[in-house]
């Protein structure tokens, strides 16, 4: 059976119960009419029989009418069912046509979607390559600018400069910084009079301090802080990590932040070192003053030398 064709099978079943009941009633009436006068019932019996026969004729006529009515109802029901059948068949055909159109539309949509996806994928690849090339070009320019600044304060050239650049990138990987950032930090220390190697060592220390600081601090400020401690307490470049380790240790164990210590030490280190205090004594005095005067680092900077004199 083709798709969209629907058939309804109608089985008509005539209920004969009413007909039988009617016939029984007529038969009963007839018997009563015939038997009512008895055998030889005379004129009276004949009169009753005649009346019964008339009544029987009437009843038979009514029964015929009822049968014709039932037959007409059956015919009408058949026509109605045929109408349903025709409607269902037409609807089935329309559904089949619509289904075919939907299938065609779905196929076309899928085809277009595949093309869109393919185009999007190709576009994404091109965009990614273009963006990657753009980043590489930008980073190359930034590195070139950093090296240009460094060469202004250094005698490194050619292979020596390439080797130094490789060292900067290696240090950057260890401190989560780029090679360009390491060159820029080293330039800060080179301008302060340190050697190329010392500058790279101090650049590593400064970037590590940036990483542990409670608040963001620039490479320039980090370099100035490290240099101030080295000069005030006569530390070598190789001892610079002692400064960072001490600051981090104190900040982790006392109610004072790394940035508070950096600010206070930068302001007081020269005076405290001039009075003969060690770095450890100085950071201890600043920590005690900061815990007493919470949120007042400027006052701590002023009274730290006084606290040293009283001690």
C-alpha cells in the first residue's frame, strides 16, 4: 500500500432484535385474533377475527416503514463513511506531498549547512594563522626595540648578544616572563652600573619579586627596590635573592604586606644602613612598627630611624 493511502473497512451489521420483537408481537396478535373466537365462535368470533386482520395489516405496514427507515439510515451511514474514506485518502496524499517537500528541504538545508561549516572552518584557520603571524611580528618588533635600548648601555654585539638574548628567554621561562621583559629589566640594572651578567641576575630577582608582590608593581619599581637594598647593605648581585626571600618570609608570617615592606625599606634602607644596622635588623624594626601602626607606612618610614637610635 503506497504511503499516504488510508482505507477504512466498514462492516454493516443489522440488528434484527427489534424486527424479531415486532414480528413476535404481530404473530401474538394474530393468534389472539384467530383463537379469540374459538372454533365455531360464530359471528362474534368472526368479527374479532376481521378486526384482528385489519390490525395485522396496519402493524405490517408500520413494520415495513420502520424497515425502510432502518435501510435508509444504513445507506446514509455508508455515504458518510465513503466521505470519510475520500477525505482520508486526500489527506494522505497531501501528507505524502508535504513529507516529500520536507525531505527535499532537509537535504538542501544539510547541504548548505555543510558548506557553511566548511567555510567557517577554513575562515577560522585563516584567521588563526593571520592572528598568529600578527602576534609574531608584534613580538619581534618589541624584542628588537628592547635590544636596541640594551645595546645603548652594553657593548654586546653579534654572537655575544644572541647568546645573551637566549639567556634572557631561558630566565623568562623560569619566572613566567617573556624574553623581551627580561631584556627590559636587565636594561634597568645595566643603567645602574652593573655588568651584563649581574644585570641578568638582578633582572631575574626583580621579576620574581613582581610575582610574589601583594599588589602589582612595575619592573622599574622592582629594580629600584632591589638596587636600594644592595647599595644600603653592601649586598652583591648574587645575594639579591636573600632580600626577596626575607621580604616574602616576613609577609607570610606577620601582619605586614610585601608592598608595605618594599615601600618602607626603599625609604629607610640608606639611613638604617648608615647607622650600622643590618638588613635583618632593619626589616625587623619596620615589621614591628607596621604591626603597631597598621595602614600608616609613611609614619613607619619616619620613625624607623628613631626607633633604631633608641635601641
